């Protein structure tokens, strides 16, 4: 059996149509992954997620996206992990470019720029969203997310496990929390792809990041409670002001 270098991890729950789209974009990659792990946190039929190179793992009871991603990482055989939310997609060049950058520059973490995709009245609108920062610093993640999402995270399994992975105690804000901890890893070798190769899809179904949703608000408050000592009074104030301005809530 050939060595497993790259594992794709897709957490999913109750969204077979979106999962099918995600799996299609993985199959369309110019650099095919050596392993695909689908963590079903709901009720997707096993045969649906089966296929060449696809490993299907089911939680008997829902445990949340953070635990699903962590489970995928613990089971992965690849040196590199690429996470994909079931409602997002990748450009066909995403995995090739991320892995090439990681290998040629000896990086442990690669973040890729992403676009926001909206469907409005039958029309598809694609707009630039974020380009990840040139350098990682914990402070960058304490008030806002500078560009780390569940679908543009390409990381060595060793670095992911060293960071502790996603925190399942948080209802949401998993990405910002992980960013704080990754940025604090001593000597982490980080790089970015400024070409947008990740598509963040806006759709009617609730996401953990849906502004103002109960899960989003609860995660916001849990993140603030967890990191308030590190943030200090000025950043706590800035975090609260941003939440009021953008989401209409007071954490």
C-alpha cells in the first residue's frame, strides 16, 4: 500500500445534497487526496458517502462539528489534513497549491484566500471575502477572524494535534479559537496562498457562523469568557462593540 500523505476531512449533518456537492469538488481536485474521511454527525446513509478512497464514520448521537473534525484528525493516516465543511467547496487547484506550498517551503500550516458565494433570485454572486494574514499572531484572532475557516485549513496532523484541535466546549467561534492557539505554537511554520481557491457558500440553512443565531451568540459569549484575560480590557471592549455593530447582540 502506498504511503498516505494527504487526508481530507468533511464533517456533515443532515445535508446530503450539500455533502454530495462537497464530495464532487474533492473528486475534481487536480491533486486527489489519498484519503477522504466523512464524519456523519447525523443521518446520512452510509452508501451515500461510500466510494473509492472515502472512509465513512458515523456518530451514533450528534456531538457537534468540533468533535467531528477532531475525530477525523485522530483517525487520519495522512501527514497533511485538509478540512472542508459540507456546505463549502474548493477550486480544483486548491489541494495541489496548498500541498505544493507546504512542501516547497517546509510549512506546517497553509491558509488560503476565500470567496463568498451568494445565490440571489437565481443569480450567482461571487465576491472576495478574506486573504489570510502574512503572519500569525494571537492578537489578530481575539477581536475578529483574519482569515481562518473550517474549509481553508491545510495543516500537518502533528501541528493540529499539538494545538489541541477544535474546542468542542464552544458552541461556535471554533475557527477564531483555534487560530489563537495555532498562533501561540512555538516555531509554527506558516504560509498563505493569496489566490482565492476556497468558496464559502451563503445559503438559507443555518451555519454555526450565521450572525445572530442562538449558536453564534452562545459561541461568541463562550469565546469571550475563555479569552477575556488574554484580550485585556481594550480588546474586550472592541470585541463587544464589533458584536453590537455587526450582529446586533451584546455578548
